[in-house]
């Protein structure tokens, strides 16, 4: 019988992690379980930074960005001796199950623990929305809203100076933030893995806009694909637009989570606790077609993220 449950957040922080943490703690306490938090992710787990918490710990955190139990990366966690050390620590604290809130790196760590025999459940939280076992991750909605807010402000100054603004957004190897932001902002161009750069087509469009005396252009670029400063120089040379670059960076991680992210965190975390209490094994929870689902952890970590069908065609039609 499960008596003690521990929770950690790992990888990049995402708005809504605190909301997920709150639900896990409160739901666990509701069912009469002892709840523990682990500070600094897997590193804190290995170091034994584990503390019992009560309902008071969750007061006024649902609207806070980041993660109050902090996050840290531990690349060596995949090593067998480190995994054994983590299980030894959990055993010493008499923890019966572990819930990890994070992205694919977090889930790989949980999978390593599960393969070693320790029950784990994962809750997807990353602004990149690059987890294959869910349609949407906690934090994506807030990050997208932050991007749109920044672009709205950049439009004001771009139009004042007749500029082409190239804006780099996060996403790692997933273009969801770039594509959704392009649709929401009516951007003149988007460059991401799913919608690669076609220079001549882009330059032709910008030259036409310049000839029509359009007062600004917005190009959204997903990170890790190209040097946006070099592309900006080409835009100036080929189109006549003055070009400027903006890298939004970790600004996208911050801020109070949207209502959507808070509700998503609530639904997913409640199911995570349910899995632990019913001892259904090691799983990853997610959302598919607005329904809460779960998958065996070893299957979930191998699922590949797929962008929404037709999204690329919709972008091309509207640009």
C-alpha cells in the first residue's frame, strides 16, 4: 500500500508547475497520504533534499510562475550507480512512489527509475510542447501568450520605423511556439522545423510589401535553426527593409500561468495521484482530444511529437 509520495520538478521551468505541485500535494493529502517534495530535481533526489509538506505549503502558489521547489539538471542521472543512489535515498525516506513534473528529459529519468523497479508517474510541463504523449504541455499556453504580448509591443516600434523584425522564440526542436505565434499575430513569415526557410520566397514577399509601402513586417524564427543576425543582414540587402532582431529567450519561461495552464495542471496532476494511489504502475499522463489519458512510461518516452495536422497549410494560406 502506498503511504508516502514524493514530488519533484525537473528540466526547464514552466508556468503552471506550481499549480501542478499544489494539486499533487492536496490530492495526496485528501487521500490520507504523506506528501514530500524534493528540491532541485534529480540532483536534490540524489542528495537527499527531501522534505515532508502539508496543505499550508500550497497556499498562494497556483498563480506563481517558475517552481517553488526549484529545478536543476543532472546529466549523469542516466548512469546506473547514480540511479541506484537515488533509489537508496528514496528507500531511506520510505518513499513509495515518485511523481515527476517536467518534459522529456524528466520522463527519461523517471523511466530509468521505473526500469530499476521504483514506481514513477510523469506530468508533462514544458513551454516547448514537444512531448509526444500529450497534445499540450503545462506552460505552453502561458509562453505563447508571453510571445504574443512581446510581438504586439514590437509591432508598435517596427511600424514607426518601417522595419522588418526577426523574432527568435524557444521550442528546441519543436515549432509549435513559432507556428502558433505566427497564426495568432498574423506574422508575415515563420521559420521552424515544420516550416523551413525558403529565402527567395520570403525575400520576394518582403520586396512586394516594401513596394506597397507596408510599414512593417514580422518574421518569427524558431531557435537552433539559423543565425537570425545573418538572416537580418540578408533581408536588408535583398528587400530594402531595415531589419532588426529580437531574441525573447528565457523571458518566455516566466510569468503567472494562464487559466488554461492552471486547469490543465489540475486535471493532469489529479490523474497522476489517482494512478499512484491505485498502484497502476509507472505511467505518463497527458491530454488527447481534451481527454486525460495515460501511457506506460516506457511507451510514452518513445512517442514522437506531431504538429497539428493542417497547421502548416493554414499558415501558408494566411501569410
